[in-house]
C-alpha cells in the first residue's frame, strides 16, 4: 500500500527534478527504477496523445499489441472507438508530456460476464526495460478489484513472452492454443487497502502530471526570453 508519507516525499522529489535543466540523452545518468511510477487515468481529452503513442509503435510492436500489423488507419479507428465511459485507460508520461506507456482495461459488455475485464498494454521502444508494463498491470488489477471485477483476461500472441511473463508472475493461468495464448487471473474482492492504494496513487499521478505541465511551461518561457535576449544582443552589434 502507498502511504501518505511516501506520496508527499515522491511529490517533493518530483518537483525538484522537473525544474532542473533538461539533459540530452547522452548526458543522462544510468537509469534507476523509481520507487513509485506515476500512472494516471486518461480521459477523452488525451485521445491525440493515445493516437500518437500507438502510431509510434513499430510494425512488430503493433503486431504484438493488436495481434496483427495494424495500419495507421486501423490504429486511428481503434482510438476513435475507445469508450472512455465504459473502459479505463492508464498512462505513464515522461517530462516532455509524451505518453511512453499505456494500458487499456476493457470491461466486458456481456451481461453474463460483467465481472470480467481484458487487459492490453504497449510501451514505446526507448522506454522498455523499466518495468512499466508490470506497473501498469498492477495498477489495472487494483482498479479492477475496486470496480468489482473478479476475472482479468489477457489475450496475447504466444510469442509475446514479456506480456505473458507479467501475467504468469501475477499468478495467472495461461492456456496456449497454437500462436495465441489466453491468461486468466482471478482477482480477490476489493478491501480498504486496495481502495486507499488507488486513491493515493491516482492523486500522486495527477500531481506529477501537473508538475510536468508547469515545468514544460517554465522551460518554454525561459527559452523564449533567452531568444529575445539573443535578438537584442545581435541588434546591438549591427
């Protein structure tokens, strides 16, 4: 469970980090997995970012995510068909407000299977190896429990070992049928811990996102001021 102390410490550290000058990729220190990964729920207003994220996936990654090599037009139709009132979308943003990882939790529309949901995830190539897929899965599990979901399904190609390993580690039963596999994870009912964890994690993610927005605005204004100063200096030399 995420404690309030952990939340406030993470928020403070995030604020200090966002307002440091951005580094080039070659200048960045070796990656260290954070204690907490801010994962926020995403609404319809983030549709363009969802589309940009999925269109950035390479052909093989689209194949693993959708089960076929989705064209740009098919990806756009998928995004246009997202039902934000019924389903839930979760995402991880970097400092540039780019959606680098996202998960789609689709709730069953079958009246006899109302307590079931299907999970799908995608992570951009440059953001892999950081455990984002597993973190998104954990976030989806907590939310599913709190929504009364008792069974989570993962339909994946058998070669998608990364996704199947995440499900297997969570205790899911995996059935393979040729090139495709189905994972079934039975979820325990919601409790105080699951409800408080989701509330705190969502609040932390919203705070993290607002800080990233403010930091981006700050550096944008600073860059504009510096450009004006350069223009003034250059005009004086003429």
